[in-house]
């Protein structure tokens, strides 16, 4: 069997037709190819994932036709997937087996959406039901009047809740949610200023229940309640954690601890009790709809082979640009105000998962791993950073994300202009335009993919997130790395602790900075 290294070399030496050539199915401006062009190409490289039975459930269109994927590249990656036992790894993921060897853990986030090993799904559903009961009880007044929720967590314990609340609760919210992550007290003070302490709950979200930023902020939030006359501040705290013993020790009553499984990674935990603030804001029905949308993607990813698997196809393109074309970054632009936090969410998901330099069996990797993920919101970004995309020297693959249905009720002109701009950017990046002078020349041949939701509802948000989780997993398998650990973040934490404890000599620069800040 051909080895992965040989397959990468083969991919590297394939012809590199331009997007224009691929769309016209003509090489070098003349000779025809048997590659499907035009509408046939679009049909070959687009597909939908339906989010439920019937047209009203809606779906998402994934159009990868404006990338350089062609039949030869796809065939090369399909062979690579075989060589890396992609199907076997995927079966292990959904079978609840250990896929995170450095920590000896499974990665069970999909069980929370009802996908995977039966016993594990049953356990996960019981956890979701428990959260549902607490959310509904609070909504019905079990903890008195609740108008505000201060959600304290960081990284995976904050980015998902912030995204979910921001995307789904703009029209209607049971209570307002303030996500506080930074240890910088300014963040917490900002939340305090917007909340009435007598009507505020505090959610302490930490998988480990040990993270210094979260625990320090939680103590300060308790103090704020106490200082403002709340009789039983501890009774206003809900703990969201995979370490319930730690939460009990910290003083949270068991009835207000919502546990989740150790085998759910922090950046994959939005589906678990870490998603509590989303459910608090929009209700359990919408939270469950988010899980259902994610499940639709799980099933597509689990049951579809080769490049017909839309997630795997996206991963082929990602790896093609990173490893074959040498792209160091990839950009994501949501043409939807409600997805303003999506690029931030993806940054952690992709960079913390696949920013690795050794393979799962501890060998140095044989090529670059995760690109740097960045992005923003359209059309704003067009007027800020798109200059570089169109004429800069970097080749940057772009994902555009949009919704056919508008999120607003204003004149339809708003949404029409938004979508037309989104599609125009992809077309312009690809086509380019010869200019009268070099400054007005647009080289074109710049790739993009478009993800178009019928509507950005809870199901679509869940599906979008699950799509990217699996995309990260697929790329990790094809690169032979473990996407589920994150030891890179530990050294800095250890050093911060050592600095705080004192007694250790650091480099001259760090010592001088400590001195300058009065911390020496
Ligand atoms: O420092 C990185 C990290 O471990 C993330 O992976 C995680 O999401 C975050 O910190 C928060 O951890 P915890 O939920 O345990 O507080």
C-alpha cells in the first residue's frame, strides 16, 4: 500500500489549474479536459445537509466549487484517508473508544446530541434532562425572580455560551446573560453594572473547577452579591462542571451542580451543561433544537464515505491549502451579525485542537498543521481587511457563511444587499480583473467556500458548530495528530504560578518587567 508520505508527495506534484480553468474545463487557455466545468462543477462540489424531515426543517448548502479541488486532488485525498484509516478512526470516535491517547480518553461530545455508543448516549441524555429540569424550574420561579445570569468561565467554558447566546437570543430572551471570562476585573465590573444583584444568578463554568481566572472571578461575584445585601449568595450559584466534587468542596449545593462527562473536551462542551446559559436565555426547546441540528451533521459525517462526505471534503480543501499551497492562515467571514462571535469560537476549536507539532504516536509531524484561523463579519470586513485578500501577497482561503432568511425585519433591501455582497466577494476573489495599471490589477484565482443556511435558527447553529468540530477531527486524522489534547497551554500557566509564588529567578527581561510593574 502506498504510504501517507508518498501520497502527500503525489498531491504536491499534481497539476495546478486555476479556478478559471477549472470552471471552463479548459487548460492553459485552450486544451479541453474531462474535468466537469461550469454548473457540473458546482453540482460536483456542492451539497446540502438537511436538518430534519420536511422542507420546514431547512438545511445548509455547502459550496466548495470555488476552491481548487478537482477530481485528481479529491482522488489523492481519498487515498490518503484510506492510508490514514479515516473510516476506522471515525468508527472509534463514534464508538466511544479512546481517541485522545495522551489523556487516555474518548471524545464523547456527540453523545450529548444523541449520536454514538448507546450506553454513553443514555448517560448523556440523563445529564441533559437534569439540566432541562433545573432550567425550567428556574424559569418557573424556583429561585425567585431571575432577570440576569452572569456566566463565569474561560476558553471552551465561555466561547460556546457567548456565541450561542449572542446568535440565538436577540429577539427574545428569558433573561439577559453576561459572559465573563477575563481575569481583568474590568470585565466582571462591566457585568455587575448591568445587573440587579437581587435578580442575578451566577453560573460558574469550569470543566476542571480549578482554573484560576474562573475561580477568582467566581469569588468576586459571590462577594458582590454579599456586599449588595443578597441573603444567601451561595444559593444563587449554579456550577457547570465535570468535577462535581470540586464544586461541592468550593461550596456549591449538589442540587445546583450540573455535571458533564470527563470525556467531553472543553472546546467541545457547548452541548453539555456548559450550554446552560444558552438554555437559560432561549429555553430548553431551542437548546434541544441546537442539539438536533448537530445530530443531523453527525449522521451525515458518520454515514457518508469519500468526498461525498461534505465535512471530509472541506477538510480535503483545508489540507490542500495548508500543506500543498503553503497557506498559513484561513479566514472566515460571517455575513450575519448574529455570527459575529463565530470566528472567535472557531479560533479556539481549530487552533487549540490542531495546533500541534507531533503526531498521535509522538513523531514530529511531516508538514504544517492547523492554519491560523481569523475572520470577522461582512460587510464590515470588506471595508477593513479585504484589500489584502484581493491584492495582498498571501493566498488565503476564505469561508463565507450566510443565511437565506434575514435576521431582521427591516426593509428587505438590507438582507438583499448583505447577501449580494457576500456572493460578489467570492466571485471577485475567484475571477479577478486585469487592470490598466498594476495598482488596479486583481490577480483572482483566490479560493473561497460558501456555507449558506436556509435560516440561522438554533438547529442551523448546532449544525454549523458540529460541522466544524468534525472538520477539525477529519483534518487531524489525515495529518495523524491528536486533536483532543492541549498541553501547549500548560507551560504558561505553570510559569504564571511560579511568578506568583516567587522565589524563582526568571530571564532578565521578565525580571525587569516584574520590577517595572512593582511585582518584583
Ligand atoms: O487553558 C486552556 C483550557 O484548558 C481550555 O482547553 C479550556 O476550555 C479552558 O482552559 C477552561 O478550562 P476549564 O473549563 O477547566 O476551566
